[in-house]
C-alpha cells in the first residue's frame, strides 16, 4: 500500500508553514505538520534564489531520492515540506541525505 503522496497545492504548503513546526540546518529547512490520516505527504520547495531551472531541478531530484531512501523510517500521518537553502548548490547527495536524516531525528518523526 502506497501511503506517500505529494503536496501540490499552494494552500497545502501554506497550511504546513502556518501550523507546522520547522527545524533547519545548513542545507535544508524541514517543516512538519501532523495530519489525521494514515498517509504521509511530502512537498519540495526550491526558490529561484538558489539558481536557474537546471540547478533547481537537480536539487529536487536529490531531495526526492534522499526522501525515497529514508521514507521507510518515518512515521505515518504527517505532512513534510523540504526547503532548499543556498549552500545546497555545492552539496553532494551524501551530504543532503545526512542532513535529512539529522532533521528527521531531531524533529522526532522517525519510527521507534
């Protein structure tokens, strides 16, 4: 059963920003909001300040891959938004993966 969905609509992102908790490190800002369902929704935000379309799309691909490799560790019933910060442009996949794992642990959304 696939419980992972994407946040797509602006109002979904705004709801997570307004009511969710945020935590950040050098590369990523993570917003987490608990929802009352069994599904987990994730959204990615990469601003134009980060770079041109090629760079932004590369970062989104890295986000998606890092999330895909770690999603089995996460609890259900949450909405997640990942926001890229400027230094991420020079980061490797390993650094982004490590950063996401750190933020997931710190925000207490990893299964026991």
